[in-house]
C-alpha cells in the first residue's frame, strides 16, 4: 500500500505560484522555506502552502502536477479557491 501523495501549490513572497508533489506536506513546506527544496523557491522566500490535493499514488500526483503547471495563473488562483483544496477543507472543519 502506497503512502498518501499530494500535489500542492505554494505562494511565493513575490506573488508567484510554484507547483510540486510530495508524500509529506509539512516536511516539504519546511524544506522549501529552508531553501533546500527548489531552486525556484529558494530565491522567493518565504513561501506559503495555499493548495493541496491528495492522490492514491505517486504517479497520479505527478501527472496532476504536470497538468497544473500548464494552467494559467488565473486558473491556478481559481483552483486555490475550489472545493478540491484539502487545506481549505481542513480549515473549514476546525
């Protein structure tokens, strides 16, 4: 049985969005903010996780990452506000 896998979006300090995938959201966010996860985010710190969705496999998460990376920024912003955002769901539940 595979671990949970996630596709996520980060909002960088300059307002840009970064998309990636991971099997541990908290650890990955910490790595980004430590400057060790991505060359792109390293120069745009701090970053905030603004979107995440769960997948059953690494392959699904990676395919979704690819699709999200090809969306316009406007479409990514809409995704952040959508019902598929598990971060919003957690906040709404308490």
